[in-house]
């Protein structure tokens, strides 16, 4: 959908101020950057993370007193989807060695490694195998594969710096040391990373990297990785079975305190199914679809923090969930592209951010969090946002000024992917600016786990975005595609070895859920909320108002 | 305060044009600017199947539609395609397709292996229905032809953007599942045909031999900062910050020949 006339009118204001802005840039002038105090001020008032009213203390469980976003607390302070007394644990519907919850990159690499140890594996996943955030990653995967200029040592420093030096050192060390082996492994499975003619892998910079170590497969790196490991899992169909559209809703423990399986919910038939397993790997990914503070998101449909909820009920602590990564420039209009990332490279090249009057209000190369906070302030506080036909506000990212500065055709040549995306909607971003707003991108924190993938619960392992600690308070681009492969492989391997060797068999139980319910009641939380969420609810009010007999179980009908 | 919900309330009601669409033959009036996916949600559908990434890359939302008075079959991804007045649409969230199971360790990267796994390749009638139906504009028939000619590299390149939505398989006269074949081909090319990257193996070997352990041990010993007690390990963190700040940065403009002056914790003979 091309820009409607109302927006075309407003674009004239951007065009009116453009010559002066370009002249100023050519003369070396920039919009003044904020000093450290000003940054702090705008962050404290407007960054969704820093804002105190955006969060509250968790009242129950291992992290009682921890302040995180309301949306996450709402899920944690909620009852199970299923009454534990109703579930018949005596006749499991499936038995396996290793159960993997979540069929994204972390879960699938865990499955491959577990199978290689000789284990029988079941992957239970919410949507189709591979419908996951992993599929969506475009940018790349970090690894210090070039020993003449790079090593796990420099990678380690970069990761720590990116995470404000708060990361868990053992997790970071293992991540950086295992990285080249992950690249080797993916290549050996037939993943097509971009290469020079002599076979040297192409690498580029990402935010916060001291060496160019971001490997990529054209601009669909995550998809290429995901479809490669998925295809190999399908080759091992005798040992790896995949159950789709059947998310886990609760972990099952045994009376010895070890994790012993999960309850699945078949979303198509509304049945609950019991899987008995010797060990379990949690790999459910992130939580963008919680739409924290109503933000749009880059994440896939099933990113609803389910793993956090299930494991927390079983007693696994959370960490680093007080920070969430917002990307400052997501598309807010046209609606079809909503939430999609606009690369930082536009701002790096000098494209201004301007408001509804066509005026600059922020330096375009502030750090991500500051940039996002300033955009939000301009829209909700200064009231100079650009109203979109979909009833929201955005800010102009003035891409056409790059063509003015560097010559006609520059935007098309330098940003072919985004140019094509917008041209499908009848918008030429070399001529018309883009409308952007911050978008919810990555769950920095998650479940506490160790660098062998294990947790404080025997038989329970963690891998991927659902885990916390690797990235501390802030993940750098390219390190999560890496972490899902590193810890997917480690968790899969160790979960299998535990299953083949160290298991303590016992009576299956959901007592932890009963106890959790009791804790909710005793803490005085009054709620009929249930969780995990499983899928977001996008049914509109005008429909709901007429669904006189519909029953919603949480967000699901 | 920074809450798009609040923002929405501030906006005057936008009177949006509604258009009729026919979801599986049944008429609904939906806002003209919505994607098919959001239009179906607007109409009251709740997705279980048929939605995945919602960003045009997972292939979960393949949709076919027709317009009155026009015999063409049109296709699109429900998450990327804007509704049009009077479109008759249905999603095809699943279509049976056979995938050959083969032992990855045993394949060598030869076209004959693909032929053996998928003999139906040779039933292709060059009808081009697959290319016409591909929502990613992939020349499906051409990559099938390239495979038949044994040119796996060309097929890998032509099929690279395939999102495995399965639409090509729904239309194939030869009843093959083109995208599974292309997946096998791309993996063969990536692992067995493309030039190897020895620098990766050298680095892996160096790491396994413990080459970087000393350097890593030293930085790890400096520990970490507790976000809720930032002064607890201050001296060490200051040292860590110093190391961080003085690490030499590679500039954006370098090519593959660049090497840092500081050779600490690097590898000789790494290329
Ligand atoms: C648009 C986008 C771009 C990105 N770009 C990059 C990049 O360039 N580089 C980088 O390093 N990182 C990037 N990331 C981040 C990275 O892709 C993810 O963090 C990573 O892929 C997560 O992998 P995962 O396996 O942990 O989770 P996912 O890949 O999300 O997989 C989790 C799976 O679990 C399933 N699931 C969820 N709940 C349940 C349940 N209850 N039961 C069963 N299954 C369940 C989900 O449906 C999903 O299939 C990007 C992310 C997005 C969204
Ligand atoms: S080649 Fe087939 S499966 Fe791949 S995107 Fe095109 S139609 Fe879909
Ligand atoms: S649809 Fe089938 S038969 Fe027709 S050109 Fe494509 S591969 Fe060949
Ligand atoms: S939902 Fe993934 S391509 Fe449309």
C-alpha cells in the first residue's frame, strides 16, 4: 500500500527541510548528541526498560522480589492451564530418552547431538518444526574463525563489553571457545555460508565487535541454518520424532526431584498428552509476542515466554529479565511490514530522524537504547509523531537524503533488500522516507543455567533464547544465533548422557504445580489468569463483543 | 507513558475504507490496508495453523486466491500480501510431500545420488506451473532442470531463497516435491562441492589444543559485575574495562589481508 495522500502531504514537510539538513551535514554539522546526564534523563523517563512503572516485583517463587515487566510477571503469577488432579500420569502417551521442548535452532541442534549419543528423541513444538525466531534472523552469526586477527579472547571481551560486564564468565568463555566449532559443524552439514572464491568465509562487523567475525548466508542466515539442521533431523526420523502444534504446558517431575517429562497440549484437538522422558531440554525461545508495554515485535507468532513459566513453576530461577532489547527502528507503516527491522546502517550512513514538522529532534547515531527513548519521547510527550493511517505514531527516517548526499541510486544500491520490500508496497525509499518506531526484539535474560546446559533440577537442561546470563544485560547482534547452536549442542549431548547413564527413576508427579498454586493463594494474589500463554490473542473487540458463547482459556478460544 | 496503547487512544478514529473479501467462499468486510493474515484475524479467525514468522520467511502462510472474471490462480504469503476487493482466498497450511530419507554420512555430493533419492525428477514436463505459483519468484522449473542436468551448484543458487511453503508441490504435474529436492541439493553443495574453508579447522584445532586457554583464564579471573551491586567487584571490572577499551578495533574499510599490530592471543599460520 503506497503512502496515502495524508502522508504524502506530511512528506512535503520533510522535503522542505531536507536541503538545509543536507547542507549542514556537508559542512560537517550534526544535530547535537546528548551528554551522559541527558542520556540518563531521557532513558529514565522514556526507555521502556528503565521506566519503573513498567515493572513490578514477582510475589512468589525462587525470584520473589525481582522486578521485571508486568507482562512477564502476569504470566508467572498465574495458574496452570491444566488442573494437575485431572492429568493421568500413570499411562504416558509417549516415552522417550530425551524430550526437547521447542523446535527452533536450539532445540533442533540439541536433538541432533542427543541422537548422536544413541538417545531416542522427541521434539515437541508449538507450531511447525522451524517456525521460530531462528528462521527470521537475517544478519549473521559471530565466531572467531580467523586466527590471524581474531580469537575467543577478543570475542570474550566484546561479549562482556556489550553486556555491560554483567555476563556470566563461564557461559561467555564456552560460547566464544565453541564458536568456530559450530561454524565447522554447520558447514559439514551443508549450511551455505557466504565465501570468497578461495574458501575463506566472508565476515563483517556487527555493533560492538572489535574484529569482523559475523558470518552470514546472504541475508537469510538464520533461515539457512534452521533449514539445514531441520533437514538433517528429518534424515534421522527413526530416532528423532517431531510432534507439531503440541506445545508443552507443564513440566513433569518425579518423586526424587528430577525432571521426568512434560504435559503437552494438542492445540488442534484440545487434548492434554503426557510424555515421560529421562531428561528434558527447554528450548522455547523468546517472548516478543508478549508485546511488552504494547510494543510491536520482530518475533515469530509463538514467542510467548512459555519456557520461563514452566521452569519457574518447577523451581528454576530467572536472571537478567529486567532488560529487554528494543530495536529503535522497526517499520510502523505500511502495516504489512509492521515490526520489521530497518538496519542501523541507514543511520550509520547519515539518514536523519525527523518529526511530523520535518524537524530533527535527535542525533541519528545515539546508542540503540537512547535512540529508542528519544523516538518514544518525541511521539508520546512532545506530541510531534507522524500519525499513521493505522492509528499509530511514527518518526520519519529520511532515507532520500542519502541519495541527495551520495548520488541518485545510492539507497537502491546499498540497501537492495529494504528497497525491494518497500517497492512491493509502491514506496521508493530513495524518494520517500520510511516511517519507523522502536520494536521489541530480544529477551536478554531468562532461565539460570550452567555452561554444561544443566540447571539446578537434575535431568533438566536449557538452551537458546530462553536461557539467561550469556549476554548479561545486553546481547550483541550475531551472538544469539551462536548461543543457540553452542548450547543446543551442549545441552543435547549432556541431556542424552544423563538419560543413558545417571537417571534416577521415580514416580511421576505434578506436585510442584499444586504447590505453586498454593503459593499463589497464600501470597494473596487474586487472579484467574492462566499460563503459559501459547499464542497471542489478536481477536478484535468488535468480534469479541459478539462471541456470546465463546470460552477463552487465557488467550486461546 | 511510553505506551503505544496510550498513543492509540490519542488518535482520532480513522475512517478506513472496508473492502469485501471471500475467505474460503464466505464474505467478510475488512479494512483495505490489512494483510490477508490480519484481515482474517479482523474477521474473527484465530490462527493455529497457517501463521509462523509473520515476517515472510517461514513459509507457513501460503495462500491462493482468484478474482472474479479472471481465470488466473494468484498466490501470496498471507503475512505479506495486502487484501484486494473481491478476492476469493484460501490458505494451504499443509500439503503432503514426500521427502527422501538418506544417510548424510554416506552421500558424496553427486547428482546421481539426487536422482536415486528422487527419480520423479525425470517426470518433469516443463509445464512451468511451479514457477508461476512460487510466492518468492523463484524459477522453480529452471532449478529442477539444472538438477536434471547435474548442475547442482546452479540449482542451489536458483533455489536459495526458497521458504519451503510447498505451493510448487501442489501444482506439479510430475507430482514431485521440488523444495525437498532443492534442500538436498543445497546441502550437498554446501558440504561436499563448495571450496572448503581451512581457516576454520585451524582455529578449531588451536582451541582444542588449549592455545587460548591462558589468555581466557586471565580475563575470566576478573569476574563479572553484579547489576544490583555494581561496586562489589569494582577493581577487577575496571581492569576488564581497560582491556576492553584498549583492544584494537578493525576498521570498517579493511579487506581480508588486515592483521592487528597487537598479536596477543592470536594464531600464527592461521590462513
Ligand atoms: C527478526 C529477527 C532477527 C534476528 N537477527 C539475528 C541476527 O542477525 N543474529 C543473531 O545472532 N540473532 C538474531 N536474532 C535472534 C535469534 O534469531 C534468536 O534469538 C534465536 O534464533 C533464538 O533461537 P531459539 O532456538 O532459542 O528460539 P526459537 O528459534 O524462537 O525457537 C523456539 C521454538 O520453540 C517453540 N515453542 C515456544 N513455546 C513452546 C512450547 N510451550 N512448547 C513447545 N514449543 C514451544 C517456538 O514456536 C519455536 O519454534 C534475530 C531475531 C529476530 C526475531
Ligand atoms: S520453490 Fe516452492 S516451496 Fe520454495 S518458495 Fe517457491 S513455491 Fe514455495
Ligand atoms: S510443475 Fe512439476 S512438471 Fe511442471 S515444470 Fe514444475 S517441476 Fe516440472
Ligand atoms: S507467516 Fe511466515 S511466511 Fe508468512
